[in-house]
C-alpha cells in the first residue's frame, strides 16, 4: 500500500483490509533507491473512509532497542538519515 505519511514513529496508509487496533505486524517501507526496511509495528488507528471501501490505517513502530519484538537501533539510525535526506530540518 502507498504510505500517506511516514515519520520515525510510524506510518499511515490506506488499505482494503480490516486491521484491528492492537494488531502487531511488520511494515516494509519501500523507498526507491533505498534498501527495504522491515519495521515491527502495531496498529493504532483504523477507520473506514467515508464513501469508499478503503480504510485509513495508522501504525506505530515498536520501540527501538535490543528487546525481543522491538526494532533495532540501526533501523532508527536509517530512519533518521532518510528523514534528513528527504525532509531536512
């Protein structure tokens, strides 16, 4: 699915699947010219788009660190670099 908003904390997108709030999933970010990023995430928002079969979904990336189920610190470093490159300060 195409992302509508990406940050170091999560991503939002529209999809046609029902994802329950609290569902844990791996989100793969595909950025042209970059290595795909697989981020452990949890669904925080899921709403039907009025007049459409699509649903707006917002996921929060799991924390970054060394605990099981968390994302690695290296992934956060890559997100920071991408943020600088594509968004800037």
